[in-house]
């Protein structure tokens, strides 16, 4: 059965006003949500068996020494 809608991209999720309101209420930063979404996308893509999964998503690392920021 075809979906009547398209999934949002990570960029679209991060710029959505309703999602931003929930993030504010939950004290979640844009970088924290982005890190979560990219991590989940990598795991899902890898689990699906794509050979190019690592190249399809941006590289990042978490700098826990300075409060958990994301380094690109």
C-alpha cells in the first residue's frame, strides 16, 4: 500500500516549528536531536544491508568533555 505522504528528512524535522516547540519544552537541543536521528539512521541503514551506509550520512563525534556537544 503506498504511503499518502513522504517521510521528513532530518533537516526538515529539525526545522519543523511543532517539533521545535516540543524540543524546547523537553529541554532538547537541536544538536542532541540531530545526533540521535543520524545515529538511528546509520543503524537502520546498516541493518538494511546497504554497503554505502557510512558514506550516506555525515560524520560526527560526541565531545563529552565539554558538555556533550557534537563535532562534525
